[in-house]
């Protein structure tokens, strides 16, 4: 830290992303990336020399073509779509735009929410998940604050009932309810259709997980026209070109081969079910997941010890330094062959090999 840093950030605790080791060295099951590459059309577009020539030009600040493609894909109007540099960027702008009365979200959820809220200086309140890690919907009714819910939730993988989501949106009609759906494509329920019914709902989505484009940084939100205008106002006060030209282009192309991505999501969901069953056979407790990861603990080994021993054997999973979940690991679902190696390695660690 230099002596020049603003006093207010000196003690501020920033977000710690999952480890990104040198490629090839590890089986990476720690940051919920897709094990599959982007589709062939998307890859070709990313390397298109004609596009590369146009990199001398700024991107369209209104991202009209991208918004149109997303609107068509999701059955809404382009005026209902906001795009930004990853959904993290959307969360940040939304917290700033709508969190003035404070924010409320679960104690165990995406680790960026409290960082963003603290960074912006917005007060926030966390509500304890029940012992089985489900959300108590009553905690989120009539809050008088902006509500933020990841559905399905991370790192638990659990989703709420649609009727509960509706109750939350309806009972907080004076505030924005943001549903973070980074993982909805892996078997969860999409709440994009509800944005037509509720003018206080933002559904936040990303290309990072289900569309294999974490490195391209593209997120989008769907909401009523008024909320989108507000988000644009803030974006144009910060960084109107936050989505770069190449990413805007491949974001459109990815939708042209969306079947490829949705098929991958199905494969990942199948591998998730396989991995869950295998872990259960080894005595693990595995929370039923609707995402591309599972959250699991074993009565025979601590979460941290399993994490460390897997890492020694070149497999990375995510362990969180949080007392309530310290016995768990979050395991991203990779290709079937990666998960076979993972299961064999867990067996070896537990000393159960050959049983
Ligand atoms: C991965 C993730 C994000 C961030 O996605 P980006 O689009 O890569 O910024 C947001 N919310 C949740 C719950 C996530 O897991």
C-alpha cells in the first residue's frame, strides 16, 4: 500500500477471486467456468480479421445490435436489455443506482455482494440461511430495502420456489429486487418472463458460465424500460464503452449457435448428477444442485483438508473461509473424464480405493 491511497480504502477488504493457475497444470474445478470451449462460430468471430481492423473504432455505446439479438432470444424488447462488462459490472451499477435505502441478501451467497455494497458505502443487512442452507422467504418480505438474491444461489446451488420469488418481488414493490441468475441455464427457472409483470425486478445474467465466455466479460440484465434507462444513465456516467467491440460481436454470434451452448448445459447437468451420486456413495453430503457446481461435505475429512489434499494432487476446488461452511467445498462440474479423475482422487484421499 502506498501513502497516497485514499484513507477510506486503507482497511477495505477487497474480493478474493478463485485461483487462476497456469493453464494445463491443474484440473480446474474452482471458478465455475465451462469445461467446453466457445462454439465454432463464436471462435471464428473472435479471430475475424475484418473485425480486428475495426478495432480502431469505438464500439457502439448503445450496443444496439447486441441488445436486439438478446431481446429476440428472450422474447423482450431491446429497451428491456442492459449490457455490461460481466454481470459483476451490472451488480455494481445496480447497487449504486437502487441501493440508497440499503441492501439485503443472504449471509451465504455470492461473495461480491458485501464487497460492492461496502465499496459504494451502501449499508447492507445479511439474513441467515436456515441450517439446511435454504432461504427463509419471510426474511425478504417488506424489507424497505433493495433485495438481492442469487437464484440458484451460490455456493449452495439451491433455488427458491417461483411462488416465493413472486412474494418477494410483490412485497417489496417500492424497491428493486435483483435476481442474479448466473446459473439458471443449468436447470433452474428463468425469471426473465416476470420482468414483464413487475417494474421493480431486475434479472441479471452472464455469458461467463453457460456460454463458455468468462474471459470475454459480458453480462446482461433484463428489466422494465424505466430501470434499464436508470442503469444506462449510470453507465454513461462511468464507462460508456465498458463492453468492447469484439465482445459485443461475439455476444451476438454466440446466440446464433445457442443450441450448442444449451446442449453443453445439459451435458454438465448430467455430469453433475453422476458426480453427486458418486460422492454420495463415498459418504458425502451433497446439496441437490441446479447449477454447474456442487456443494459437498464429508463426515470423514474436513473441508479444508480435502481442498488441500486435492490441490496437492493437482485438482483445484473452492474452499471458503467462512465458519458456517468451512466443512464444505464447492466443486465446479467439469467434463465427465475430469470428474472421473476427481472421484478417483477423492477415493484415494479417503483411503477407500478398491472397495
Ligand atoms: C460468476 C457469477 C457472477 C459474475 O459473473 P461475470 O459475468 O463473470 O461477472 C455473478 N453472480 C454470480 C452468483 C456468479 O456466480
